[in-house]
C-alpha cells in the first residue's frame, strides 16, 4: 500500500515542505495538516486475479482522464538525443481542472 500524502511513507514525504507548498500552492500550516491527518491508503495494490473496470468512452471519462503519451505529437525531437512531449489540458482535460501539466522526456542511449 502507498499513501498519497499522510503517514510517514506518503509520496510527499520524499519532497521538502517548501517544494510541496510551492507545487500545490499551500501554506505550510495547511501542508502540516495534510501530512498529519491522512491515515488511510490512497493507492492500493489489487489482489491477483482482480481488475478495475475500464473507463467507457460513452460515459465521457476516458477522453478526460486517459491519454497515451507514447502516441502524442512530439514537441521536441532531437536526432540521437531524445524526445519531449508536453502534456497540457488540450491533450488531457483533467490537467486543466486540477491545475497541473506533465512532460514526457525520453533520452536516447
């Protein structure tokens, strides 16, 4: 099991408080509250043989929440160097809703 924020093994415990506060636009007191108040698991490992339902396009979830970065148009492609795809809310609308962005960077060996 992995905790998103709380408990001593939470994902954000690997970053400095200053970094997390700036990344999530939080006051340090708000971050301390989050770090100390979440006791449950946010990410869990499924038992063998169990699976999660696949989002349905008809339900509208898949285009908003799922995007294959490997098939995206490259923003940067340097021969014998690497490739970069900048993922914005135009590719993945949920990013705009939560105020985040993402980059996929692949460096050639």
